[in-house]
């Protein structure tokens, strides 16, 4: 059974009533998300095609079984030409799996698709509707990873470091741990805006951000394939399950009738501002995930109404 990550993880659509023009910042936000680049354009160069194919391969669990096998068979005929250093990591793509244009989903710079991201429902059953997976080599930062349990802890450390680096580079404070939700499975971090952002680039500024992180037990990679090694740029020794490493960004303050900030409580009793909306489909969310994915050997995606999106 599919389980939602949290009862307060609700999406607030960026729309206004037809009779009322949207506020300027919302109109600008929509304009930012209209910048598009077609997959065909990216694939016009050998380097770009390799990146897209590697992203498709790593996110193949969003596909049906027959589609996956067809993709793998096709790629087996091409991998002799793949550049080992031209990895899909740090590559942000949208609809790359289907080959459709990046409708509403971002812009391209130097063969990297900067994609707005669709809202993700986070599932614990590893279904192909949502994926969130990370891989680790045998050695990280000069230290040997000696077990799957060690890999899980290391993945969580690397993940929160990437989250922290992304937030601080965007003008937010170092994230503070405020406890867990969903019976301890998801850790909650909060961050506050310290340096105002550039309004045109990030129209929907929010004073408080909430980051939810799920890191489930990692497993040994018994027999990595050549496709795994070429797509990742290293030989994977450990990995999460298909949906076992996920990150969600939320923000936007909510106030009660008296103008007081509405607070949530973690399972351990710490309070934090109740977030108003999921920020996946926003300029700040797009930039946050772009910067996180620059740091991690990680891919996350969602198949919603045949609109496959990934980071």
C-alpha cells in the first residue's frame, strides 16, 4: 500500500481565481518555469546523448518491465562508445525517460538540463511510481566503507552535507534537526532565510524551509553491471533500495486568525513552522535540488499521469 510521507505535505497549486489577476510574484514564478529545452536538442551531440541515456538508465525503474529491457538492450549496443567520465550524476533532467520535450520543466546550460520538478509522493514500498536511490563506492573521502550499515550512515551524512551546502548557498541558515515523523523513519530539518534572494530569479521567497529526509537501510551491490559502472562513473559497492533515499523540500509560513505562526511538532516534541506547500515545482525548489544533485551520487523521480520527471 502506498503511504504518503506526511499529512502536512500538501501541494498548494500556484494558481489564482480567474476573476482575480495573480500577484506579480506568482506570475513571475510561472514565467520562470516556462523556460524549456527539448531532449532532442540535448541529444544532438554525442556527449549530450550519453548524459540523457545514462539518466534514463539510472531512472529505469520508473518504466514498465518491457520498457526497461528494451532500453537496456539498446544501450548495450552503445556502451562501447560511452565516456567513463561523462556521468549522469549532477545531471538534472525532466521527461528524459520518455524523450518528450521539457514542457514547463526548465532550461539548459552546457548540456545540463535545469528542470523544474514535479511534486513527488514518497512511498516506502519501492513502487515504480516514485524512485529515490543513491549509490556509494567502496571508499568515500579516503575512508573504506566496511558494511551496509556503515554505508547507510555514510549516505545520510553525505546527504545532509549536500542539503546544508545547498541551503547556505541560497542564503538560508545551516539546517537544524528538529526530530522525526512517521515513526522515526523520516528526519525533519528546518532552515531560515538569512540573506534575501534575488527577486526575479526566486519570486516565491519563504522565510522558513523544511527539509524531510528518508534514508532506509543500504544493501551490498553483489554484481554491478558494466552499465552501472559507466552510468555512475565508478563501481558501486552499496546502494539504497529503489525508493529508499528521498528528500523533500517544503516552505511558506502559515498563520492563525491572530496572526501567530502556526507550528508543527515532531514525534520527539520539537516545534517547527508548519510549511504551507511542497516546493518541488518552484524556482527555489528547482535550484535547491540542482545543487543537492551536484553533490550526491543520487537520483530521484516520479511518474505522475505519464509525466516522468527526475533529478
